């Protein structure tokens, strides 16, 4: 809280200095520091120029043979994060953005072979920063089938996706199925999204929460109250909480309208177990005080 207030105070004081003094200070810092110089170039570039900066840096990443030790990995992670910022600031066509992030992913083999990423900073850029840019462009892209094709191609040929999203060569992982299903669902193709989720084994526990959330959305859009109730009932049994209970109760009112699809006795029994469990947990807490 205090640090946030201090930063706000600094920000206001810098604003009060005026544009000219700030510009001069940035130029002086840029002379002394490559990262600051790169930031200045990013700030003053036009969107088109930032896209060109991205392409130039990406080509450099593919050609480079320089080894990066663990001490330099965090700085290198900052550099490739700025690379993605150039793309984010410059691309107006979302599909082009998706293609360029895919091209960034394809540099992973070269990067990880010449980088000691013991701290995980570089890996985080691939797992989080690039994913954020990719998803943002993919969700706004009108041509969702082409986006799905790009995801599939990455899964088939890219080593990074192979390591993190494919169980074995040529076989898509659970995470890949979920990502592809999400793309189709966002594009309004509920049926195809459901088909992709059905490729995941029923006993798979990896990313089960993400899969269930997509299934809940699918069942709601399909108006399938039976499957919706069954899934919420299962989630409540596996994790008894007020949230899972409320979600189940929210659909019970609709399900009760179809007595053949609503097992009131089973739901009442689960509710009773939940109340007993809550009572016993409260007694346990009370005994520790």
C-alpha cells in the first residue's frame, strides 16, 4: 500500500517535470543502457515499425549461436518479452498476430539449446507472456478454423509444444485438446468444441478443472440440463464447498421441471453429507481453539 502510494507520488512528480525534461532524461539513460535504449525505440516507433522490429529480432534469435548462462537468462527473458511487446503494439490484423506468435514459438529449440534457464525466466515468457499475446489475438480473430490449424501445426512440429503439450510424438496432449476446444467454442462452434473435449480420457485428471469449465459452458449453450446437472453433481461430490453447492442448486430448479432427469433423492443425500461434513469440520476447529 505504502509502496504503491510512493510510486504514484513519483509518477506525478515526473509528470510535473514536463515532456521535454523527461525526453532528455530518457535519452541520457538510453546512451548508458541497452535495455533503456530498446524501450525508447519501442516507444517512438510507429505500429508498422514495431512489427518490423519484431521480425528483425526474431530473425536474429533464429541465427544466434551465443550461449546465455544462468546469470544472463533473466536479462534475455526481458529482451524477448520486449520483443512480444513490439508485436503487441504493432499488429492491427489479429490473424497476422497469431501467425507471428506461432513463429516466435518455433524459436524455442534454438533458444533452449543455448540458454541455461535454471531459474525458469525464459520458460515463463513462452508459457505465460507469449500465450497471453496469442490468446488475445486468437480470440479477436474472425477466422477461428485457421487459428485452430496453427495450433495443430505447432503441436505437430514444434519441440517446445511437444515437451509441454504433447505426451508423445504425433499424439496431442490433454492441454492441446483443451486449447483447441476453447478456440472452437469461442468461435461459436459448440459441437466441434465438444468433439475435441471428448478425445480426453474420462479418467484424465490433468487440467480437469479447465475441461469441466468448458463442458459446463457447452452444456449450457446446448441446453442439456441433464449433462449439466450430472457434471455439477460430480464436481460437488469431489469437492464439497459453498461454491460447488451453489452452482448445483442454481440448476436444480430447472432440472426439477423434468422429473425423469432429476434424481432428488441422490441430491438430497449429497446435501445431507455436505451438512454433516461441515458440522464435523466446525467441531474440529472449535476443539482446537
